[in-house]
C-alpha cells in the first residue's frame, strides 16, 4: 500500500515535469505499459491471499485509473500549452506595408467601349465589328456623300495607294450592316438594332486634343415607325447610363449627309451641372454626339425602302468619352504605349 | 460669321421680345451660336458730338494741340489733344468729363502743363472701327452735344455663328436670310427688302454679255456712273466692322454690305476694261494677277470672267487687278452672278485661296438672288449718293435654272417621323414662315420649296420634317421608347472571343492592354534595326514616318517594350489590332484582326519566359475552346524573329499564328539583359475554330493509381516524341501523363514522368498497370529514352 502511495506521488511529480507529449507517453508506458510499474504491482499480487488480493487489486485498479486520468489530464494540458505556444510564436505582421498590386490592365477605351456595348446589348442591339481599311463606296458613297461633296473636305481622309482608305468614320459600316440585317427586317419584321464601335483615322496634325487615330461608336436602329422621339429617348437613356446620372440632353440641327434631319446632341455639363464653367466654356452644355434620322438615300442604298422603314443613327466619340471619364488631358497618352500612363485602368464595371 | 442684331432688326420687328432668348432659340433651331455674345457699345457712355472751335499749338510739344471744344454746353471746353488731324470746325466724338470708355472714366487732368477736360476720340477708341490714325471726323450735320449713340448705331448685340454649321444653308450667309429664321422663331413678319425697280431702265442699252460655259448659272449686270461718294455712311461702316470687315471705300463697302445682307457676292468692274463680258474657261494654264496684287496660276478648269478674251476676274473668287475700280473710273459695271458650287470649291482648293465670296458660292447660292441684289444695291447707292446715274438696262443671262422642288406628304408621314403629334395648322404656319408655299387638303400637304432652299438643301420629304421640327423645338418633344418587337441577338464570334481573351490576359496573366497605330513607325523601327517591310502605303501621308501600313503588330510592340524598359523588371503587353497582310485579286487590302502578346523579363530566363507565353496561349485556348493547341517549327520570315524556337501555333491542325523569341540583334537594342518573347494570333482563325463541348467526366469510385518513371532524355527528343510511345498503349485507363520533376546535370537531362491510371468500373491491379508500363518503357527505348 505504501508503494501505491509512492507511485501516486511519483506520477504526479513526473507528469508535472514533462513538457511535451513524447515524454509524457514515456511516463505513461513506464507506469501503465505491459512492463510498467503499475502492471508490475498487479503481477506481484499472486503471492497474496485471496482476501488481500481483493483489497490490493481494488487499490491497484484505482491507482491505474488515477494514473490514466492524470495522464489524460496532462495530455490535454500539454495540447493546450502547445496551441498557446503556437499562438505566442505567431509574430504580428505589418499589414500597413503597401500591398502588392501588380496586375494587368485594360486600355481605357476598352473599358468605355464595353460599358457602352453593355448598355446597348441590354436593349437588344448587336455589336458589329468592321475593317479599318474600307472603300470609298463604304465610307462615303453609300452613306450619301457622293464625290465632290463638301462633307469630304470636312474630313481629311487617309487614302491608300490602291484607292482604298482608312475609314474616317464608323459610318463606313452602315451599308454593310443594313444589307446584313435588311433581309431579316423585310421578311421577318426583325428590327435592325446595331452598334459598331471602331477605330477611325483622320489625316491631321496631332496635339493634346487632336489625334489622327481615334475610336468612335456608331449605332443605328431601323424599323417601321422609328421616330425622332425614339432617337431622343435612346440618346438620353444611353448617356444617362454611361454617366450614371440623369443626363439632360438637347438637340440642335446639325448637318451630316447620312442623316436627315441631323442633329448635334449636347448634354448638360458634367462638371458644373449646367451652371457654366471653364470645361463647358461657360455655356453649361457639352457637344457630345451627332445623330439623326437615317437619310432615305442611305436606307435605299442599303436595300431598304425608306417609304416603309425609318431609322435613327448616332455617333459617339469613345476616345472623347474615355478622356472625359478619366479626366485624361492629352489625347496622345492613349496611343503612347506608355505603361506608366496606361496600366492604371482595371475593370471598371 | 458675325451677325448684328441691329441689322437683323431692319427686317423683323422685335418689339417686346427678348433678343438674347431669340439668339438662344436660333442656336437650338437653326445654327450653333458661339458662346461669346458681344454687347457692342455697352462699355461706352458720355461720348457726344462736339465741334473744335479753336486749335492752338502747344508751346512745348510739337504733337500736342490746345483745343477749345463746343460739346453743347454753354461754355467751351479746354482739351489737350495729340491727334494729327485736328482742325477748326471739325466735328468729332468727344468724351466729356465723366464719360466711360471701357474701364476708363474721363476726368479733368493736367496734360503737359495744361488742363484737359475731356478727350477727343478716334473711331478705334470708341470701338467702331480699327482707325486710330486720328480723331473721328464726323461729316454728318449733327448738333453739338448730341450723344453719339443717339445718332450712330454703336449699341448692338453681335453674335457669331460657326461657318461649319451653315455649310448646307446657302440662304443663311447674309443677314436677310438669318432674319427670316428669327422671324419664324419669333412668330413675326419678315419685312420685304427695299429695292429699286429695275424695269425702269429696260429701255437703256444692254451690256454685251455672253455665258460661254455651263459652270456659270446666271450672270446679271448693270452699268452705273457718276458716283461721287467715297466714304461710306458711319452706320454702314459700323455694321461692316462689327461683322468683321474693314471699311475700304464707299463702293467696296457697299458690295461687301450687300454680301453680308443678302449673301450675294458682287463685284464692280471699271467699265472701260470690261465692255464685252464673256464667262468661260481657257484651254491652257496662265498666270493672272488678282486685285490683291498676287499672281495666281490659273488652269484649264478654272472659270474666268473675261473681257472678250482677256480674263478680268476669277469667277466667284476674286477680281483682277487690271479691271479694278480706280480713281478716274467714271462708269462701273456691277456683277451679280451664280456659278457651279463644286467648280468654285475645287478652284479655291487648287488656288489655295478662299474668299468671302467663294465661301458663299461653294454653298450653292440661289440664282434668283442676282437681280434682286442689284436692285437692292441700287436702292442703297441712290440713298447714299443721290446723283448716280444708271446707264444700262439690267442685263441678265439665266443659263441654268434649278428645278422647282415640290413635295407632297400627309400628316401620317410627319407623325411617323416625329413620333409626336404636331397639328396641321402649326405645320402650315411654320413652313409659310420659312418661305415655303403650302397648300393643305384634308391631311395632305403640297409644298413648294422656296428658291433659296431649293439649290441642294431641301430636296426630299425628310428635309421638310427638319423644317417643321426644328422650329417646333426639340426641347418640346415628348420622348418615347420604341414599340419594336423583340428577338434574340446572337453575338459576333470574333468579338466574343476577343472579350474573353482580354479578360483572361488582364485578370489571369496580369498583362497590360495597349493601343498603337495601324502604320509602321519608320523612325522607331529604325532605332531597333527593324526594316519597314514592303506593304501598302498611304497615298497622302504628311509624315514619312507613318507611310506604310503594318503587316504585323509585333514590331509595334517591340517599340512599345523599348518605351517601357524601366517601367518594371517584368511586364507583358497585348493588343487586339489590325494589320494588312497583302492584296487580294481585286487589289483590295487583306486585313486581319490580330492578337499580339509580348512578354519582357529581366528575372526569368528566356526559356521560362517562352514557356510562360506558351502556357498563356494554351490556357486561353483551353479555356475558351476546350481544346489543345499544337506547335510546329517555323522558318523565320521577319528580321525580328529569332530563328530558333520560332513556332507556328495550330489549333485543329489549322494555323492560328506564331510565337517566338526576339532576334538577338533587335533584342540587344531594346534591352541587353532582358528576355523578350512574342506571339501573334489571328482572331478570325481563332474564332473560326469550333468550341469543343464540355463532356462531364464522372469521378471514379475506384482508387486511381500513379506510376512514376524517371528517364534520361537525349538531345533532340521532345515530349511530343515520347508521347507517341504511350499514345496507343494506355487504353481506357491511362488518363493523364505529366512531368512532375526535372533533373538536369551537365551530363544528362532527366525528367520524372507520372502516368495516372484509373478506371470507373473496377479497382486496377498492379499487374495490368505494370504490363502497360513495361510496354511504354520498351517503346521509349526505341527513341533512346532509358530509365535513369
């Protein structure tokens, strides 16, 4: 019995001395293992009388239970200690150090273009792609700008050696789009609703506000009974979506050969809200996009009967829009290829 | 073009109306008015007509004079004046004490020792001309002390209209046409012009005139003599000056005045030089001196006004020096004509000489104007110089008449086009106010377009819509969406792929999208040692550096990499842009939309970078097409391509594009220490490749089995060669093969290849896997690949 008391004390002491689970397991084996000391006590019982066996056995079993319990307790303690040590070992990081923001970027025109495309896609317009090298017919003749028309003077066009040209306006796609979708309009009553963003070229000297290469987005809709009222609606809706606010628009007569009537569309200045500021030259308005009802000659040339169908068309300067949106002052930055300038534009939707 | 509200008010009574509001409406309904509106005379007050009563020289100054001036007060005023033209009895503009000229208030002040109580003003000082040579010499009989604004039209509202916005409106190139618009907008009458009745001279002899060329539509002329007046009336000069013209002399001013009033350019010849008017072109080029003294080369396409065979004026552009009115001219021949607009425009371009006259002729002027302009000219001439004498009958050849434009439409047409309801009365009233003849029968309109709108401007029904709606006011429109039926929209394949690729490149691979120009940048290429390859050129490039259209985006991107060296140790750029690769059988450009990607790295070696680019292309294709790209060694065709590791990129065995490493010669010029690799993919070819559909592969319930072998690979053996060794051996159960480790020593190149086996039907046995692997190892021996 003395031994039991001794073992109990020993175990208490040893368990409190161990500091890791490996050592602790050794202590456990040392007492509770097949050759352990508690087991040895049981083995030493064979010499005792039955009465003694009974009493002593019960004591040893108690001891066994005691040791096992103490070991389990100590395991739990040590596990807890280990977690605490691990927690204590974790250094505090300096999250105020600048984050690594290295990532890709979109060209700002892509962002603005996508935004415009999304608006029109949501209203059932197709997005059309068109070549940059076009014929005189595509760019001028087919959109009611015959040879020697003064409108040709207004655009200094880049001509190629073979007589083709770099398109000076996205309108160069109008005829092809009217033809592409005209059949479906006439046979199945499916209205033509298309936008066609693209790069345009003008042979002019470049400076902070002039570029020989720039992006436009043109759009048109043709159906029975498309009206000026509809045109104003679409323009106002589009621009309100683009600028994410209720944009006030006003139309003024404007002369563009491919529309009749033709308009210049102004929006109330985004900077001053129409009060007048230096951005809008104190007029409160910004001239933003030419638009109008598609000229009957253009429809006719596209194989569509202007007596049966009407349509509207508009042009929007994507380059100008991107400059307005991101407050880019020098238009040449856009084609500069400079990552310092152009790597700043991440997804903007 | 500057416009004077005073002048417009000659023709419309604006009493009770807000002129500024009308100008705003004009801007919204007719043509854009520039923002700055000039309030002429608003900076001037207290200036009166005064008479110089005495002139004494200043005792110490040669320039200054001591004047006594009668400014209408009881006493004469002492003034010290530096003007050279002072004389006793002269009337001038006098700023009294307290007068305001701009920011200056006139106060009594000593000047060179004498008190000066006011200031005699030049015309420039009071803002009515740019004449600052002396003080204003008033010849009109006006009582001293009269406020100068009470006698002269100094107060005026002047606004500017952008010429461009008048391109299609020949009728708006004079105040009378502008007044018609204002009258329509204000709902007031347009007063008729005061004109001279020319019939009165029908009995006189006609001028010898003959139009010998169809480019002249109409030529009207009249001879006048005994013109005595040389200086124009002050009010006429003020109007001309406010509208941006300098006063010259009475006759020149009057032709200019007529042009600004009616839009009809006029010219006065010395009748001695122009007795036999012929309008024609010449067979051969020659040199002609215009009245500005400039010698100009005239070619066979330029229409000339001639005295028989001697050219005297370039039709519609400028008169000649020889036939100009000179001091001893007694009889003048007044020309008022109309020419073919395109011809005048082309001539001005050829001569590089644009005048106020040619600017108007280019717009297709109304030929009906010519005789009216003469009648008006004569009216004004007589008014200001009553002694003149008309010495010929109006001589008028009308060779080409524009067809009369009559249009019929009904209200339903207007409703359909506008989308709103504008009632018949408003339509009739609007069109009538603009000079259209209108008759209405029920809902049907018959409209006669006035001659001044019928030269090109209003020709179709849609043009009538513009007339109705712009006066109605777009601000007054009810705005509605369409009622068109809805159908699904199928997006364009190239565009869809382009968007996806851009997203992946930016978001997954961290590349930067840049834009560039469609032509080769000759100077920048040169700096990199890249020759500009033969390709179609611009015919009218103004800059030799941007003459040739590019056939690839890669050289452009190499220039961009050069621009950005120093931006970061590693970066990648891309562009979806266009190139021209040649000409088709119709001599039209073959244009392609390309995706170009260039990677630059100072930290990766060239192999790593090259394989990164390979992975980008593979991942993009796998993601969008669910297919695997393959490669084929390519021979270099451009100087910037490294001959080694140049590969054609293929999808479904069809060529997509190329990927390679920059040629060391070019690379060194960009950055000696960096690796640069590039790829260019044809967007159409990419879009044309069909997307494989996703086939769901149900995960196996049985454990997979991996089997690794490490092999030594001799030089020249590719993974693709090894792949052939297991292509037909793995059966259903070999799912994937990949490299899990690479081990290189100077002696050999070794890789560990993992074969992944699995079956959906059963647990695989080691024996069957071993059997397959044995065959594969055996096959590998055939290409001298042995286990390590």
